């Protein structure tokens, strides 16, 4: 594997830890991205109630299903956020005088295009560095950026979010972009840990653009996560195929069903797999087993819904000051620009 010259993206003390696996895509040396998921799955499945971390949903099939979800008529999040960015990208980029855009998630969706277009229009150049655990999304993003934005330098960072953003140098003013309301998938422990780490990684001239889905009528929320074509159900239950592959497990998808609801007290959609018959689950590779009882639920994913004013106040405690708040005519979704304050 040829080592490329070191990129203008990692802090000096970090550079020796990163290796170029494909030209323009950088991975953490020695990181086994499969080892941590296996441990996470085992520990949370032995919890009471049993649950899973949301990132296990995104194997290649899960990523395809998620793309389908984004096109569903009931799933308003993607198109609402996209319409906000389409209309407001000029103001957003104008308000954030940066040289670099770091996107958490594979990037180069239609939504990112609006920001890159404005970066080139207003500043003529820039650096785009998406961070993602999936190399395929980064490669697709790389070829699209090279094709459509020759003025933009591309660095793909193949890592978990925190590993990626903590390694970035602070010499260039940077806009961190975290869209799609992915913060909604963080539980109450992950949420503060994530923002503490992100704020610590940001320099004084840095900005954060955050997409957050808002609390709204229960039926609208519940329909978005229980679509008439059953794609969301397939997406959620597909996680067990991924677990079977990772841990040589024997989850039987014919003996489970999908259930979701909006929990108003916790302001979150909860997505469960429910056993329709008892399953004796075995993971022979690690010598572990448990009984999944009939009607017992495994919490596969949560999707928290936000009050944007409270969210802005909350992030101010992490040193992130709100600069501008953008929403859609129905006020269903918020895109908020923050500036690092201390
Ligand atoms: C990625 N994330 C923001 C989606 C959401 O809306 O919470 C994941 C998803 N799960 C089921 N549908 C969509």
C-alpha cells in the first residue's frame, strides 16, 4: 500500500496514526472496525431491557434500506432538511467564513451539494473531509466531488466520528456538518459525550451546522417510522442478519416482528424487534447464549425529537453559541448554525 504525502487535515501528532488506503481516503492504522461492534452487541444484548447501538444497522443492506427510507412519502426528514439547505445554503456559508467543511457521515448527499456549491461560489475553493465508518460511501463521495467540484480538495476519513474529528488539526477555520437528525439516534449518555468531544476538537473560528428533527403531532412522527411499504421494518430487522454475520449468531427473522411508537415523555420514537416465538440465541464463536422470550422486545433504535430552543440552550453549555436557526414553513425540522465560543 503506497503511503501518500501527509494531508493538510490531521494534527501533527496524529499524522503517523493515519494511512492512505485508497488515494485520498485515510484510515486509522491498526483500527479493527469489526472488533468493537461485536463487543458492543454482546454487552447491550445482555442488558435489561436488551438493546442495540444504532450504528449496527448500517451494513451494506442496511445502508441501501436507509436510502429507500429517505425516499418514502412518510419519511419527511430528508426532503424537509434538503429544502431548508437548498434555500438557505447561501446564508449559511456566508455566515460561516471557513476554508474547510468536515461532514460527519459519508456526505455528498444532495444536501451537502448545496453547501459545496456555495463554498465554491463565495470563496472559489475549499477542502471537504467526510468522516464515515463505511469506506464505500467515502469512495462514492470522492468520485462525485472530483467530478462536480474540481476546486474542492477531498480527504475521506474512514473512522468513527470521534476518532475522525479529534484527529483534525485546528489550523484552518472549519465548518463541521452533522445533518439528518442523526443526533436523535444518540441516547442520553452518548449525547453529552459526543458534544463534549466535538466541542473540544473545534478551534475558536470553527462552526457546527446541525440538523435536528422537531417534536410534532404524534401521527406524523409515528407514520414516518412505520411506513406503509414496510421498509422501516425491514431496515430495523436487518440488524439481526448483520449480528448473525459478525458473531455467527442464529437470530431467526421469521420469528420476530417490528414495533415502534412515539414515547411522549422521552420525546422519542422507539423501534423494537419483538420475538413472536421463543428463540435460543447462540454465539458459538464467543461461547455465549441467551433465551429471547416470546413477546420480549429488543430496543434496536431510538430517534429523539427536539425543541430547537432548548437544544440551542443545551449546546451553549458545551461552548457552542447559536448563530442562526433555519426551519421550513411547517416548522417540522431545524437546521442550526453554532459557533465555537470557548
Ligand atoms: C439516521 N437517522 C437519523 C434516522 C432517524 O430518522 O432516526 C434512522 C432511521 N431509522 C428508521 N428510519 C430512519
